[in-house]
């Protein structure tokens, strides 16, 4: 089994770029990225060309690395930006030391991390996922196409789910069964800390325990009975939650309806960056 990080998404704080034309915005964005995250920016920017692409809501501008190893998004009207490092980009992060240092640099700013485990086997995803010792994740789905088969365990809209897939021939990875764990938001940040503390092999083994993998092909390189610790909100905040729903939300909606406050702008500028881990 080969285990590696296959996706990283992180956010950073943008500057006051509202009045900048797009060509100057691009320069300021890359400068900010290098200041905020000097190590990982050096690894994903150095020696590569970036092309301007269409943005993705809520970002108006996008930049794609020539080999599709990274995508960057920003906007002159938002106080945050987003960087996505794909499997190609993660493979180029360097040796264990570089990868660990890069992960440490962005750990508190992660909005998503994918952990991939490749198994050399002829087993199909449906057969692999049928063998689960726990049924904590009730939601599942299966997609079969000309290119291969994928089974999802857990909801794709949740902050933690798994997908198990394999490609058909002649794809170069057709001989492998891949399990990917997708973690978002606080779950991603918790995962990064666990990887740095325990190592990626031990953490992926504990994730396998959380999802109940019990097929004979699941042979982690580290043996553990532990399950991956999931981030949980403080449960003693019930009164605060009720206060938000009963008083804060109605007040905000009233202000929005009266034109005194733009809730969409409030979400983009103040709430979204904090949800994505920007401080």
C-alpha cells in the first residue's frame, strides 16, 4: 500500500485590491502568496507558467499552472484568496521533509485535504467497500462508467467522506485500487495536525478504522486500533446556538430586507474566509 497526500486547498488573506486592473491584481496576488506561504509557494510556483483562467464563484479571477498542478483564485472585492494543489502538484512537493514543512505552513489555513491509498489488487471498489466492520457512514453511492468504477462512502456534501475507485484499461493506474479520504474545513486542519504528529501512514490506518475497512486488501503499513479523531464543535454551546437562531438571524434578515446590511457581502467578506481557516 502506498499512501500520500493527493490534494490540498488553503486560503490566505488578500490585500486591498479593489481598484486594481486584472493584470496588476495577478502580480499582487502572487506576491501576497509568496509572503504568506513562502515555502509552499516556492514549491508550486518555481519554474512553472500560470495561465489566466475564468474564476470560480465567489472569485472573479483564476490562474492555472501549465501542468494543472495548482489552481489559484482571487478577486479584487474579496479579502481572501484560494489555492488548490492537485495530485500532480502534491507529487512535486519534494521529499518527506519538504512535504511536512509545507503542510505545517498551511495547516491552520486548510479548507480541504485528500489522503490517497493505492493497493495493488484486482478487487473492484464495490467488493472492497462491501466489507465494512462499522456502518457509521450510512450514505453511499456508486458510479460506473466507461473509464472505471467509483464507490462513495459518506455524503459528498459532508466534511468527511471516502471514495474507492479504479480505472479501466488502458489507464496507467488500472492495476491499482485507490481509496481516497476527503476532509474539509476543520476536519482538514485536524487531519493535518494528526499527520504531522503521527505520520501519514498511521493516520490513514486510523481513517480506515473509522470507515470500517475490513477487506483483506486493506493492509496498512502501520497497525493501530485507533480511529481518526474527527473535529467536533464544542457541545456546551447550545444556548448560544439557540440565541443565534432565535435573535441574531432574524435581526440580520430584517436589516438586509431594510437595506441597512448586505448579507451576501457579509458572507463573502467576513464569514467565508473564517470558515475556510483564514484569520
